[in-house]
């Protein structure tokens, strides 16, 4: 059975993401795994030089109980009936613990909350969400803390027509298809550049060849303020999610520009963003 992995730190900002993850798992007919990663009590014991014998099992049990209580408080009902499993995971790194569980489950995607109360959106999303986006071999959906789930009907994917985009779109289609959601691929060009009709047709044909999903559209926009143009397009299309490709660090001007756009969208903090790591989508897996 398909699975979605949701990671929580029990914070207020993670509650909206839990509700969002649950509703999305229902729409995708997927099992929802709710996890929390904690550090080994023995590691804390070593640092504090205070003996805590037989603490690990107790800590597992307490965290599992806390996870169950967290889910019941905010989702209600029986976890098994709601197709939810909870698991406390011990790891010195929250990011590594989450990714390890996602790999074990072969998760469709990872969902986590997006820290707010700004300070540039907690230095662009918070360390755990940022680490997941940089390292996870699965799409990572970050949810702003004031988000309310509505059935996902439109997903905007911001593309600059790199090879990795096609693979990311293939993955995105496996999420959009059971939701019957439209994927709108949008490419925003500077005003002085022109994408001719024949080029647009060729790019759409390339998408259709590699992405086995009928409900995909392509639109070319022109603006010298790409960040605000993308926000406007998101609102105009009543999109529910923006998908973007997370590039590896290079000195290429195009990559630097695109990473800056992605950083701006994350710091904006009002849009659920599904991030795909380019290093996992560099070759076609078709």
C-alpha cells in the first residue's frame, strides 16, 4: 500500500501539517505514518554525566504515547480506522531518521510543517525541513502553519526546462493522478526574451512523451519580476501547491537565479511547496 510520511516536533506550527497530511493521505488512499525522531537517552546521559539506566525503552514508549495523543487530539477518532500508524524513532539526526524511515516505507512523499514567526521564516523553513529538501530522495511537501487543506485540484510546477524537470514531473504525476489534479507547468521568461510558438509546442510534446498523465498544461509567461509573477499566477489559477526543483549548488548564473527564486518562495511562507531534489532526478527512470 502507498504511504505518506509525516514528521512532527509537536510544535504549534506542525499541527496544520498533520491535518493536511491526513486529508491528503485519504485523497491518495495511502497509509499515513506519523513519526517523531528523538535523540538517544544514552547520548544525553553521556553529555550530562548523569546515569539513566534502562531509559531507552521507556523513552520509546513515552514518545509513542505522545504521538498517539497528538494525533487523537488534532485528528480525533481511532488511529487504525483512520489508517494512521505512529512511530517514535531514535536517531541523533532528525533528518537522517526521517529519511531512513521514508526509505524503509518507500514513501510517496514526506510532509512536514514550515516554521513561521519569520526571522526570514526561521532562516528559510527551519533546519529539519531544509535538511530534508536537501537530502531526501522523495518529494518533500512543506506546509505553512496557517494552511487549511482543501481538495487538491491544481498544482503549479515552476520550470526552467532542465532535464531533471521531466523526471520530477513524472513523480509529481503519480501524486496528481489519484487526486485528479491538474498540473500547470509554468515557465517565466524575462520580458526581453521570446519563446516562439514552435519552441513551446516542442517543449509540450517533450513533456507529453515522458509524463504519462493527460492533465498537464504548459504556459509561458513574461516578466522581469519572476517572484511576484509566480505569486500572481498561483493566485490566479487557484493553485493548491507549487512544485519546484531544488538545484545543487553551482556557480552557473541560471542555477543561482533559480535557487534565489526558490528561496524567496520559501521565505514567503504562505504557499505549500513540494520540493524535488535535482540530484535524484538527473536521469530518466522510464
